């Protein structure tokens, strides 16, 4: 007779299996992270062994870290030394993908001791969450922050919101919040079976938790209430895909395209992005995190809006410009992020791809104005930038504050009170000028931030040359290391 397994034993086995899976994932991620950092440090040490008289430390996120020999810090080193009578400068790249200014600041003191730089170049802040509180330096948070699984979860969350940073990871309270949200939605559905919004939200929540039959029942109910419900149709497409019925999944996607009027090809791009949130058990867990962490009951619409913006960005890169505009206009009507500045930034890129420079400039200006309204001196980026300035000032190390391509340097100047001791680097004008003569894809590999993204080798070269001009005319001259230029 087969021994009986109790419910408690099943829970213990499940938790043990999850622990083993997370441990293996953590080991794998750490190995990959060590390999990346080892290669980065190998390049740094090769430069330092040359014994050049001036050292520059570059800090930042993926826009600094990625690219290897074509990353902007490496190209900055080449540009500065190409213009000199002899090699003068070693540039150290300590960018880390999927990080924020609080983490960068925490890691900086030991790096200053290790490398003893003569200047620090910072291009930071794009991963910060607006309105987030100051970091909590508790033992628990420090342990979590050191875990690669946690960083992966943060990265996945960031992909769903157009950035790379998230609030703290799931806790026991998180599960209680999800269950409380489920009870609220069930109460709404019980009180009014015609509440299509509550029905579809509850169905999508069940889908996020892997309860496919419950999700299917509710999403079918929502579709009966509103045959044109895009959320219900795409939710059913996900259910059928996970059940292995490709035909029913395709039929639901086609019905959603008819309902929204954006066109079948464009709607398939949206479906591809939306389905990505649910396509594996790991993704299902992270999607559940989304539903539990945001208290309002329109998270399904927020996710769908993000899917529209991601799909529009892909269509722009593929020069499917009518599809891109249709997706952006449709996505704008849904609640939640992405914000208006991201909408106008992406519309500007569509105009640039069409060769309409006037619309390109107008839409970038609109995005800049909207972004300025949200940039306050109390943001995490501003607080941490000011702390960075103070840390370097105490050590007598000059700070080079670099603004991201296409963004106005005015916001950096406001954060740092236009400090005359700081070298500010404006990358707005130089990149706008470059895009007047060449397509966006020549300088950018994507558009994750709306009006800019990760750079191509050519884009990194342009960034490096612009930073080099600022350093050459100020810091190098101050140290008596004038180039031959």
C-alpha cells in the first residue's frame, strides 16, 4: 500500500523544492555575475598596469557597464589618449546593471580606496523609483540586496514598468496582501455579477497565480459582459496558450485586435508582450508580486498599458511606424504607468524615424516639460547625488556629473544647486544633432527610457567624446595634463 502524504508534508516538500530551486538559481546567477565582473575587472587592471598618471572612475548602471571594449568608459579612455602626446589616462569601469543610486553610493567608498581615482564620472539615476523613501540599512535588507535572485526579481519588475527598479521583494505580508485583494474582488463580484472590471481583474489575478480553470471561468464571464473586453480576450489567449490550445489562443488575440482597432499585426505585438508576463512559473510568481504590491484594482490594465508601450518601441525599431503610433495612442488611454513624458518621448522617436524633425523636436520638448514637473529636489536621485558630491568633496576628488543622452542637464544642475565645483556634461544637444542626420537605431539599441536607451558602439563613442571634451577642458588642464589637441 502506498504511504499517505499529509497536507503538511506536501507543503514541506513544496517549500523544500522551492528552496532548492532558488538556491540553484542563486548559485547560477552568482557565477554569471562573477564572470561579468571578472571580465570587467580584467579590463580595468590591464589599463591600470600601464601606470598612467591620471585615473578616472566611471560609476553607473547598465548604460555604463555594458559593451565590453565598446562601453563608453573604455571608449572614453581611448578618446582621451588618442588626443594626447602620450597615454595619460586609465578609465575604470565599475558600472553594474540593474542597480540604483543608493546601491551605487553604498559601494563607492571601498572603490575609492581600491582605485584611488583622480576624478569620478557619474551617469546615474535612471533606475531610481520616484518618491521612494531613503534606503533602509537593516541587516535583512542588506542580505536581500546581496542576493542575485532578488536582483533578478527587481529586473523583471522593472521590465514590466519600463525601468529596472522595484520596492522590496515579497514577504509573508505580501501573500496576505494578495489574498486580501482576492477577497475584495470576490466580494465585488458577489455583490454585482455585472461588474465587468472586478470580474476581469479577479480572473487575471487567478491567471497570475496559475489557477487556469478559475481564470478561464471568470474571463469568459467578463467576455460575456463585454464582448470587446481586451483584458478578457488577452487573458483567455494566455489561458489557452498555457493549456496548449494554440488555435483558441490565436482566435482570442484576433478578437482583441478587432475590439481595439489597432490592427492585427500591432495587436499581436501587444499580445506577445502581455503573454510574456505569464509564460513561465517564474513569470507567474513575479506577476503575482505585481498584483500584491499595488493596492488598486486595475493592475491588469497597468500591465496591458506597459505591454502597449513595449510593443510600440519594438515596432519603431522595426520601422513599422503606423503600428507604433497606433499602439502608443491606444496605450495612453489605459490607466497607470508609463507616464506622459514616456509617451511623448516614444512619439518623438516615431517622428525621427519618419524624418519629421519639427515633430521630433516638439515632442521631445513636451516630454522634457512633463518630466521637469516630476523632478523634485527630494527625489532619491537628488538626495544620493548630493551625498555623492559631499563624499567626493571630503576626499578632494572632482565629480563629473553626466546627463543621459537626450535628457536635459538642467535637472542635474538643480539637484546639485549648479555647484561650480562640479563638471556637468550635457548630452542633449550632441545626440539631438546626431539624430538629425542618422536614424535612431544607429546610436541606440533600444528605447527603454522612452526618449533614449542603451547605446550602440557608435552611440557610446559619441557619449565618450562628449565626456572627454568636458574633462579635457577642465579637470585634465587643472592637473597639468593638457592633451595635444
